[in-house]
């Protein structure tokens, strides 16, 4: 039983690392979160489509290309239900996220349940072998609908003094 408790914590840590890497755009660090043959399915009813990606490089590449500095994300994930079977495991996680797309001046909020699988590698590390969700709900609001809204801080925005120097 003690080994299962260690494995449970290691699986939680790899999931939390994935979320942190997405929100902080730590693409190089994220590579170690996935197995080389990992797959991802991110679904939404809003556009009635599901995005399927195959291979760690494709997943990380997609996130790197589509979550640039003009996209702010915050993910909150919890209530894991994890089942371990030897060197593989499944996990269901409740999550909520906020996506602020500065270029398009919108805030998207939503919730879903991740349905993941994990595999322990020869090096003893747990990694995500499949990650996926379908939205429970998703909303979108224009940033312009709130005239008094001001961003006082944005990690991804260049400071005004640096932006002015870059324009020179």
C-alpha cells in the first residue's frame, strides 16, 4: 500500500507540473511531463470540434505555437480519482480554467473533467501518456464590455520602458 501512496503523489505532481508549465509557458520543462508516444484530445462544444494530437513533440509544439505571450492562462485542477495498475494508471480530474486572449480582447472561462492515463518509465518517473477533456461549459466575454477594466499586471507584457526602447 505504501508504494501506491508514493505513486499517487508522483502522479499528482506530474499533473500539477503540466498545469504549471502551461500557465508559465515552460515548454522545455513540459517535455518531461509526457511519454514520447503521448496523445492529447482537447474538446469543446463551442466550436464543435476536438483537437487530437499524437506524440510529445506534437503536443508541446501545439501548445508552444498557440499559447504565446498574448494568451494568459490559469488552470485549477483537483479532486483526483486515480487508479494504479502496476506501471500504468488512470486519472479523472475536475478543472476550471481562464484564458485571456489579449489580441482578441476576450476572456474565456470553462470547466471540464480531464481523463488521463499515466505510465511509469524505466527511469521510475510517472509521465502522462494520454491527456484529454471535453468541456462541461465554456463562456466568452469581451474585455471591452467592462470599460473600467484595467490590467495592473501581466507577466507576458513588456514593461512600457522596454517596449519604447524596442520601438526605437
